[in-house]
C-alpha cells in the first residue's frame, strides 16, 4: 500500500489527474495509514471515554445531592419547614434552571475563558463543564425516580420507627434505582456524543485528533467520516450493553426476579 501511495503521489506532483478509485485510496491512506495516523484516532477514543466517565461520575454525584435536597424539601410536613433546607433548595433550583436553560457550548466557553482562563488543561476543564451540565439533568432524572416511589413506602418505614434518612436509603432509593437506570444510561450516551464539543476549547479528544489530521492533509471527508463511524460504533455498543448493565444492577440491589424470594411461590405444608 505504501508503494502504491508513493506512486500516486508522484502522479499528482507531475500534474496527472487521478481517477475516482485512485483519489479515494490516496485520501484514505493520508487520513488513516500514513505515519500511523490511526493511532491518533485510538488515543482520541481513549480520551473521549475518559472524559465521558469523569463527566458522568460528577453528574451522578452532583445530581444525587441536588435531587435529595429537593425531594427532602418537598416532603416536609406542613408547618415544619426547615429554613436551612429551604435555602439549599433555592440554590439547587437556581442551579438547575441556569444550567438547563443555557446552551452547553456557552457553558464550555465560560468555563474555559472566564472561570479557568489560566488553565491549560482544556480536556479536564471540558470534563468538568460537561459534568456540571449533566448534573442538572441527572438531578431531575433521580428526583423523578424518587417521587415515583409510592408515598406509602415512606410512611411504612416511618411507622416502623425508622428516621427519614434510613427510610430513604433502605426503602425508597433502592426502588427508585430501577426507574432511573435506563434514563441514566441514555444520559451516558448523550454525554459520549457531547464530548465532541470540548474540541472548541482545545480538549484533545476524538474530533480534535481528526482536525489535526485535516489541517495537515487539507482533506476533511475521510477524517470526519472516520470520527462519525467511531462514534456510531461506540453508541451502538453501549446501547447494546445498557440492558445487561441494568439487569446486573437490579440483581445487585436485590431486585432480580430470579433470585428474589416470592411469597406467592410458597405452598402450605401438607403436614407430612
């Protein structure tokens, strides 16, 4: 292949016009094989997955805190309002309103050019911005899952003498996990695709690698098509894996139907 590429390069330098197949081969070789440029794409994929994992972890932690604060505030009994909880609830509402109401691109630019203007680690700045953005959406996902649990579950726990936090951790949250896992999986997919935005601020992920190759070859088609194919493969792979991850998580939480005890399967003893 290298010899064929060099031959085509000489033909181009001499002014000879290549046919369609030769031109496609020349551009493909330039975009992926010349100087082991495919390694840059692999490195970009690794950075993309790392940024996605960091952003999702930050989003889940931040979203969980915001969701618990808002749910705890909403479930206060009339006449027993906690002013401290009310203050944090207002902060959480402002956070979710601002983050969900402004474009992610604007948030990335503010983080890189205003808040972290002196930082050169653009990739981590991008991961932080994506995590903060994701936290606002994850908080609504988790809040919806918590509010979907039958209120009688909370009342049953309190009637058994459990305090509010113990009831939430032992009874309510495990049931809410089943409801929010598919939505959290979709959030992971969205974050995976949104990592391409950090290229704008200098984040060195997959699209950044493709842009570097485009700047050297002056050819955009194959690098961009390669990036699109890689993202498509990653999305299809994780979409296929999500149901299995959800099932494993449900089993870990004790809700796997195959392992959970079923009172309906118990039969009275015959006395023999």
